[in-house]
C-alpha cells in the first residue's frame, strides 16, 4: 500500500490534550462543602471510616477530607459517589492522598478497583490517577477504598483532597505539580503520529493524535512526581524523520529537555522520572538504581487480570538458559552481602540476621558445596520452587536464577520440597529463625511447611509469582507430580496456586516490599539470562492479577 493510500484509511481519533478531556460530574471533589461531618455529594461512606473537614493538612483550597479508618475489613472502607459517563470518551481521574502513620493505603475506585497509593510516603501529598474510557454510557461509582497493611493498630487518619475532574469550581487550570511541554513537529504525514504518557501502573494519563502535517504543536501536560513512560507512535511504521519530512518531538520541563527524538519505526518509548520517585528502593515503584529497560513492559498498558499475566509471560518467556553449573558464577558476582553486614560474603536468606551479626559467613566459591553435615558447613543452590515439583533437572526451570538462591546446604535439605508456609510448632529452627514445622491453623492448610524470616518473605512470594507467569504454558501440568506440589498448585495456568497459597503470598508480598537487594538481583538476572521478574519492577502487577 502506498503512503498516500494509507493516509486515506479511517484513523482512530485520539484525545488531543489541547482540548479538554471529558468532564465527569464529580461534585465537591475538592471537599470544600460540608454538612456537619459529611462532605456534600459523597453518598457512600462505609461504617469502617469516619470523616471530618480539615483545614490543617490541605493540598489546595480551604479544606480537605480527614478520613479516619477504624477497621481492617476492606468491604467497610469505601468513600464513593455516583457519576454519569458517556461511551468512548476519556475521563482522567485522580485524587491527592496524604498518609500519616503509613499502615493504611488508599485505592482509587473508578468503575472498579484501580491503582494504590504508596503508604510508605508519609507526611506528604501524593497523587493516584487512572484514565478511563467507558464502553457504554452509564452511571458508575468513583472514589476510594482504604486497605490496612501489617502494623495497622485499628485507627489511622488519611487526608484526601482534589478528587478530579471536579466540575464545581474547586479545581484550577494551573499546574501545582510538574508542568511539562511536549513539542511535536509533524512530518508530511502528521495524521500517522500519536503519543501517550503512561504511569507506573501502565495506565494512560495523557495522549494525543490526529495531527495536521508539517505543523508544530505544544501540548501542555501536568504530572505529579512519579515514574512515567512517553510513547511516540507512527501508524505507518516509518517514524517522524527523515524520509517523509523533518518531524521531531521533545518533552521539556522548565527549559530542560527530558526526552527528544524523531527517527524510529513504529514506536519510540522512553521512561522518565519526576521528583524523587526513583530515590527510595522500597517505595514499590520498581525504581532504585537499576531502571527497567525502556519499553520492556509497554505492551501491558491497559491490561489487568490474567490477560496481563499472559502478556507478561510473552515478555519474559524464551530466556537464555545458562545451565545449572553457571549458577555458581552468578552467585560469585551477584549474591554478595552489600545490604546488611556489607562484608561481601555470600548472602544466604536462611542464615542472614538483618538486625544483628550472622552466626556464620560464607566465602564465595571456596565455601560452595555438595556435601554437608550440619548448618554452617557450606552453601548450595536452593530451588525456592522445588525442582521435584516440575519433574527434576528439567530446563529451563532447573537453572532459572529468578527462583534459585544461595543458601546453607543443611537448612536447604531440611526445607526439602515442603511448601512455604507459616509454622505453629517448629521441629527445626535455623540460626536466623527460619522454621520447619506444622502449619499454623490460620493458613487454612494442614501439613508440614517451611517459613523463612519476615525480611525475605516478599522476595520468595515474588519469585513464586514469577514462576506462575514465566511457566504459564506448562505449570498447569505440575500439580500431581509430588504430594507437596499438589498441596500448592491447583492445576490451572491462570491462578496457578491453591487459594490458601495465593492469600499467603499476597500477604507476604504486601508486608515485605521490594528491597534494593531484589532490584539489584533482578538486574543481574536480566544481564545473566535475559529476562526480568515483572513483580519486582512493578509490584502493583501482583494484585492487578491475583
């Protein structure tokens, strides 16, 4: 098809940021109007929360909503109102949230559950947002739900302000956050150019398209601090420059160019950071010192549930297996303790004492082993997802470093192929407190389980979610290979795990956020075998799927 003929095809009409997004009738989104302790027009206020007007902690205007959460029962913590939306229009929703103690997190609700706030960012305002395009004209609920996390004492206040779009005069057209300009100089086929900015949850929060040819556009964009990806697309697949004109693009902030380009094929994706979103490795953003390669997850945008999981499988499958013996080299270079004692010894999650001196240390290479008699003899290669569950020394599972850790050989043997779990009565306890024993009744499982210490539970949980995703095409056949695999796996390729396992892993994942150690190990694994653990880069994917 000729370039000119292609132009005559019907093009999808995207939202131009130069024109306003569709305005939903969110009333009193700035929480300026109150009737006693009830914000006007907020009709669903569950009995697990109480509200009051605050003039002390305010993002803008004169007041905010002080939301006092008094229950861990999530079904009793909604703050909602109903609005009307029209099919096919784009609605950009957002809310500003201010955490105090950090034991409650807020989740945006827009016709369903969307992204979470970061509860670890206390005593500061943060924005959670979601771009919504309804498939039909209807009435939907919008608002927030509040979730307790480990350490919640039954009473905590979260402040909320600026639930947007707010049509009753409380919002301002000025930008109180990061004001950016996307300058587009289109080529001879401007209608082929489109763009989007996606947040860390892969939601599109700004986009544009359907441009005239050989024209300059200056799109004004307002973004809160956070991690984003700018995606520039050309529907014909020949970019903006230089065979069909001298097109280009540049994203700037305060005269500083953040991103620029023009020569590409179908898409040009670039990640960027605003504010300090990349500074705290435990903020759940997938940031830290090892950023995800540009565009690695770009195809997941807008996906949720098992559809998202399958797309992640497509991204991380077919990694370059290096073989089981190469794992020793991986440990030598990438399993050193640079986080606790910082003594460059092998970091063993079955013996590491995060808050004190380890009972013993292992020297890389010289202390690796096959034979052992007791704890502290040597370290070996622990399949956190036992190899017997997938049939033994079968590749690529047997050498996949995303689930194989350096651990004390004796403790490894004690763990055997028992499921991870929470122990009520221990028959064995390692020097750092890892335990083997009978499962706690609260686990809803009866049998022998192995419990690592709290510091590393999230690490193992995310390794299991990785296994459920990377081996989606075969894991449904592993349930009946052993008694333990039957206890953990449910025979499906979507949920993968029994419900008791899902509940436990979700709890471990939320209670032990991603650490710098995990970020570094994930990057090292990527360099070693060519794929990443998505749940380390994007912890929010876990609850978007499970």
